[in-house]
C-alpha cells in the first residue's frame, strides 16, 4: 500500500473500549472502531490520543494486533503494548466502556504473495503483535504460514498459545532458554531451517516485525537464502503523519525514508542496515522501547 493511499483512507474515530486484558507481561486493549477495522491491513498502525493531566502528549503509535469485521457497524481493533512511560501508563489504566480517540489506519501494509505460497513470520517480543492479523489474512488467501516467536523470557513471548491457532507450525526461542530454543530467533533461521527452506522452494516471503537489530538479522538470513523479506520497523514516531521527519531510516541509494508514511513496512533489502550500525548485528536480549 502506498503512503498516499494510506493517507487517503485514514479516519479519526472515537471508540468504546470493549476489553481490557493482559497478554503475558503486556497489556491488550480491544476498541470498537468499525471504520478502522474495515480499512486496516496487516502492518498498519493507529495513533491513539492519551490524556495525562498537566502534560501535553503527542498521540502514541500502536500496530494493529487484530481486527474483527464480523459484526457490521461494531468492528473492533486490538493493540498490544508495554508500560514504559506516562502515555502507556495512562493507557494501561483504561477501563471497559472508556472512550479512546484513534486515527488510522496509517502507514504501509505487508504485501501478500501474488499466488498462494509458503510464508514465514518472525516476531520479537510485543513487536510480533501485527503478525497475528497477517497470519489470518495469509491463511485466508491459501498460504501456508509458519511462525517464529522470540523474546528474552517465556513470559515475554506474545500469546504463543493463540499463535498456534493461526499457523501450521510455531517455533519459540528465548534468550534464557525458559521455553523453546535457547537463543535468538535468528538462531533457528540458519540452515537447515525447514520453514525457511520451504519458503525458498515455494517462492514465498519472509515477514518480520520487532526490534531493529532483529529485523537486520532476519533480512540478512532471508537474503542469504534468496528469499524476499518484508520488515515492519519500530522507529520512534512523533507526528505519525510524515511531517516531523523524526522517524526516518536510511535506504540503499542514500535516501531517507519516513517510517510512518513510507513505512513501517519496507523491503528488508532496501534498508541500509550498516548506516544504522546493524551490519552483522545480532538480535538483542530485549525489545526496543516504544513510548
């Protein structure tokens, strides 16, 4: 999806909080926002207005975790986040029936293969949130979907039980070895990774979302296998509309791209990872912090 198309379809919607819950160490909110639910594509995000007394705060960006269009006029979107600042702390205090002002969907979306093909989804920490909606849409398009989830500890893996219901196979990796493979997600992508080999043989795509060092490593592994890779970056955003240029990433060829409008989804081979200091960088032991 182009940045211009995303800008045309974005709407402002004040929705009622339908559910407030936890997803391991993270918070999850489901909001009734039928227009956004109808428009959103996997990889796009919303900007939420969070009010904190005595302070001026910009809207906060959140990837759309899930979107339910099944109830006409009552569609919902869900977001997942961690409390790391006053904005997310205020959002974590939301209660059922509170109202939340959202703008979205914003940004670019992941692109599905032109024909059904095996796809590999790789996520780190709560950065994996938008991959759930992607898995749902890819399966509906007839694609086989395998997923790799990684985090520092088992408690920081995002909804692995739910993930199993969306994919053909799920592989887990934790830094401390508390569940799954001990190590990082890229440790399970090296040869002989059955899922990556399946994508290579079937003309599929690798999709990834999570901290930037993880994305660099996944893009490198996909490139070594000759497989296309689409990454959703986690750069800090201020305006979310492309005006402030605070979330730019360097691309091959020297241009700077705005994560909020030119992304957050990019071709993994198009990002100049070396200029970000990530050439040869391995996945860190914790997720990037997004306010």
